[in-house]
C-alpha cells in the first residue's frame, strides 16, 4: 500500500485551528495572510471573530499551513517553466 494511502473505512477529520494564533505566529496581517493563502479577507475576519468556523477544504488547508507553512507557500507558487 502506498504511504499516502489509507484504509477505505478511514475518514479524515481535520483538527480545529486557532486562525488568529496561526496568523500571528506567521507574523502576517489579515490581508497578507488572506492573499498569501487564497482566502477572502472577509472570511478570515469571520473566522477570527468567531462568527464562522473554517470547514471542509479550508480547514484542511489551515491544518497544512499550521504544520508546514513554507511547504504550502512553495506548493502555491506558480510553476517555473523553462
């Protein structure tokens, strides 16, 4: 079984992420964080003030950013074509 494969009965449930703490840990403003990772600023503000919670693919992305922000930035860069 490939290392990225998991049993078919496994359901991935991403952990909640404290978005304020994550953004501050990266020393980014709301606008910078939103632009760098592709979120709407308004959505980010809702998450930070608690009126909404990230879910689905956004929560997965936030978990990836939490674990390895540099890898996410590299993955989101446009490919270099030679």
